[in-house]
């Protein structure tokens, strides 16, 4: 394993993707966002040509969760989640929770989320966010589903809630906490989502933290259409570009890209289920 001092930014060329023997899973994208992806079939085909065999498209409220499940119904390569994002918590209600509960019963809905706390934006009060978060955590436990966690500038509060008692399997999407937050997340049995920022020139603090995370707890994500990796930063992100995230993770860990692809795909199947693979 290399030292972080050996990490150098290398945009590389991931456009050709990987050989057929390498499989990647983009465990977090918003492929059902029709404004960003008016032709999701094109995005799926591009991802497949890059070795990205499965994509998990994420719900953020009632409508988007239905859209995610419908997209997953139409495409073998796509799976879905359903949940109320903290930025939409002001619209959350008991009826919304029932809606999510019904969607979780769908065979292609593999997790509840994304849910959590976001103290960076002011789209919903902290009380509304916490109420929606707690309700959905309880639902995930009852439904025996993993949870996709969104956390921004709220790790202390969010981890404290999770540490109160039993928690479902947890995926910390786009992890951006410090080393202490990482340890607490791992102590909860959490998986750690790695996204485009691992490739950014300003990403040394994040790389220092992710270097400490065990490979058997890491997942690769795009959050497409957001947070495109280098060398595409500032563009509309695509599920196919999870290859750049995988390459960045390989450099941090001192492993080959094939090794990190195998490990993160194995982890994705461990938390989400077989995904038809």
C-alpha cells in the first residue's frame, strides 16, 4: 500500500472504460432526473460500455422515489431507492412515509434513502429534518432495508442519533467527515461512499481520511448529475464516470483499479443484495 504522499492527480483516460472482466456498480446516482438525463437508456449504454454493470438511482421525495422505481422496472441494469431527503423534509408527512413503505416492497427497490441531516442548506428546519430522519430509520428497521445517508455539516448530530440504539445497515453517501466521524460510522457497521471529490486537487484532507477506511467498507458512487470527477469537474456527471472515482480510490489505496473494482462491487452486493449479478 502506498503512502498518501505518492498520490498525484492524474486525469487519465477512463472513456474507454474497463475490460469485460471488470464490473463496477455506481451505488448512488440520480438517473431518473429527466432534466439531467432525458434519455436514460443512452446513459445506461454508455455506463455499460465503461464496465459499469449496475446503477442505483436514488429517491429524494415521493415523486422522485416513484420515478426511480419506474426507471428500475424498465431497465435490468438499474435498481432504486425510496426516501425523503432532508432538504425536502418540510414537505414530509405521515402519508409520505406510507408512500415510501409501499415502494420499499418493490423487488427492485433495494434501500431507503437518501435520508439524513443537512445543516449546510436552509431548505427545511432542523426539527423537520430530524423527525423525517427518525421516522424513516424506524421504517428501515421494520422493512429490513439498508439506509442511504445524506449528511452535510451535521455529522455530530446525525451520528449521535444513530448511536442511540439499533440501526439498519448504513451507507454514508459521499462521505465528507473527519477521521473521528469515520471511526464512529464504521463502529456503526456503516459503508462509506466515495465520490468525485476523491479526484479533486483540493481533496488531500478527504484522501487522508479515506486512506484509513478498510477496503471491505468502501463503495464507489457518482451522485450524477452532480460532483463530476476530474477531468470533467463542472460538467454534468454521468454514471459511466464512476470509473474515475474507482481510479482515484485505487491511487489512494495503492491498489490496482481492478482490485478496487472487485472490492467495491463485492461490497455493493453485500449491502444491497445480488442486484441480478
